C-alpha cells in the first residue's frame, strides 16, 4: 500500500512542554517520508526550542504569530492548505483552551478553524494529566472529533514516574497515518444520515419523544465529511450543534422525517439511519393546550410511517445501514430487523437504562449478511463513528449487499 505520509501536507503545532524537542525529530522523520510540514509554535514553545530548528528541518518558514503577514490570514490559510493537523506536544493549557474555544494565538485560532482531522499528542506531568479538569477537557475534545495519541506511563522530566510521557514517535506516526488514510475515502460520495429523536405532539406544548440526542448522527456526519463525502444530515430536535460545512435538514415529527428521507436520502451512495423515530403518534392533536381535569386521560396512538423499511424498499444502489436500540435479545432482534427491512448492515446498541443515549461513550456491534459480525467496542461516539465508517466502507468495497 502507498505510504499515506508521502506527499501529505502536515500542519504541525508545537506547544510549550518539555517534549517540544521531540517534535523536531518528528519533523525530520515526516520530511524524510515525503511530507511537507508547516510548523506553528506557541510563544511558550519558543522558550523550549528555537523556531530555527524546525525551519531548518522542514525547509519552510515557521509560524509563531497571528500578526506576521496578517493580510494572508495565516490561521485560516494554514489549515485550509493542510491535510491533517497534528499537535506534538499538546500541553494541558492548550487542551483547556481548545475545549473552551479560546483562539488567542495562531495555533489555537488555526485549530478552531480547522475542518481537517486534528490529532493531539498530550504530554505533561502525571498529576496535570489526571486532574479532572484536564480529563474533562480531553473528553470534550474527543466528543468534538479530535483524535488523540495518548501519553505513556514512564519516567517524566520532573524525575517522577507516571502517566504523561509523550507517546513514542511510532505511535504518533500511526495516529497520523490513521487520520490521513481516511481523509479522502468517501470523496465524490453522497452520504445521508438521519439522527436525533422525533417529537409527536398531542397539544401545542406536549409531545411524546425519547432520550436520543443525535450525538451519534452528528459524529458520523462529521467523520463522513472529513472523509470527503457530501453529507446531508436529517436531524430531529436536539440542542447539540451539527458540524459546519454539511447540509442540515431539520425535522420535528416522524412524518416530517419520512418526507425528508424520501427527498434527501433516497439515491445517496450511503444512508446511515440512526434516528430514534417514534413508532406511534397521538391519533389526535389538540389545537389548544389541554387542561387538567383531575381525571385520568387516554391518548390514542396511530402508527407512524416506517422510515427505515421505506428506505429499504427504495434503496436502489444505496448502501443502507440501520441502527437498532435494543434492551434484550439484542443481536437476534437486530438480525431480524436487518432481514425484514432489507438493510445492508445494522449497528446494535444496548439502551437499557438509557445507556447509549447522550454524549458519553457507547458500544456498538455491526451485523451484516447471514452471519457477518464485528464488535466495534466501547468508545467515545466520535471514535465509534470512525470505526463504523471504516467497517462500512470495507463492506461497500467488497460489495456485501443485501438484495
Ligand atoms: C520547565 C517547564 C516545563 C513544562 N512542561 C510542560 C509539559 O510538559 N506539559 C504541559 O502541559 N505544560 C508544561 N509546562 C507548563 C506550560 O509551559 C504552560 O502551561 C504554558 O502556559 C503553556 O503554553 P502553551 O500551551 O500556549 O504552549 C512547563 C513549564 C515549564 C516552566
């Protein structure tokens, strides 16, 4: 297989930690493997290592300020011209600033503006790394699609042994290669993703719904867009923000999602249906707010159209992936749904006690064909989105499709 690093344009951020000197060796390795490397340093990084070292190794200018040649808007240009942004080392301070959306220097502003994969290799004292503030910031960034090459346990500069040592260069290169390998894998493809809950109103202020937040759909949309796909996200009511740069169609009810799916999803190369669509809606919707009478109340329900089954019937040459949120007999039920709805694959998650909903971690198993099965493991939804698309792309390549 071709070396994905050869010819890659790497934005290499360096922040102010002791391990900054290791970024110099990494620059040399990347250049030797045929990458072009634009190094961006924080002001504090310059206390640890001189820009001249990076300039000599990369044979390119090193960027240290938002205000050098501002007419060229360096924080936007540098990330638009790069294939991947890698930060080695990433300090606790940098991670906190990124989690808060602070953009007060060239490196933080560029990373905030980046629509390319962002890979961070943190390095710091063990207590700093394990502090709940740092851990919360790392979780926030993971959820937003940042990738990490986690630090290792070992001898730290302050003569303590603990977690926080910069990952070995081989592991950083693996993280970079993973990000680069995915970068154009869905180029030219149209991907439609449904996500979030639906709301089924029975008066102007009340509705039936479920605990879905759309986090999985948003993570998948971001990942598919990073891979070069043209993405349409059909999104139910959620407070989560969809990623920039993709088409978002907002819906509220299952009937609206049904209409939107027929309009926007049919004909896509890949359809991933994660939406938690309400199976029923109130048969009658009152025009005005219902008032309590002290009596009980019965709400009659009518079935909603089956969005997934309809997509299965009309999928043509699309590759159709469904989701099954199950509370028991997960895989048996999911396999039945896979067949019944003519899906090409189905991702199963366990939603007992609302597990699987929300922005935390999830675990997924992907099923296809008669007995195809891959356990995608337990991870942040952003990491699971990447694993799911890796597996689905493989199935699309080998033409594993249901009739
Ligand atoms: C000798 C020395 C070593 C440091 N090493 C680290 C480190 O390895 N990791 C880290 O997160 N901070 C480290 N710091 C603290 C950062 O330099 C400090 O938080 C700084 O504000 C980071 O700025 P930056 O994130 O903009 O580069 C170190 C500070 C000193 C004085």
